[in-house]
């Protein structure tokens, strides 16, 4: 579980980006490359501590492989009320 506020913000940005990429048609292999690039940029910029980047990576990979993360909710059928 992430507890550092900066790390949580990076997690939210990264997972929002993953969902946007998924909706554009990218799949797990491309999303994994997106994650690797994002994490490499964080490591290079020293934005957060290396151990926090490792935790962030674990959480994002968990998000990526969770089937519910990219599930499209099915619309509820409308019922006619008379």
C-alpha cells in the first residue's frame, strides 16, 4: 500500500494514463512498455526515493494485471414505467 503523497499522485497519473492507453487500443505489452518508460523517467529525475519507485512499480503491475482495472461496465437495461 502506498502512503507517500507524491508516490500516490504518480500512481494516479500512471494508472489514468494506462486506462487512457487501453481505451485507445493498446494492450498489455504496450502498456508494460509505457510503465517502464514512466518509471525510468522517475528514476532518472530523482523525483522520489528509489524504494518508493519500487513500491510504485509493484502496485502498478498489480493494477495492470487485475482484470477489473480495464473492465467496461455494461449499461443497465432501461425499464419502462407506466
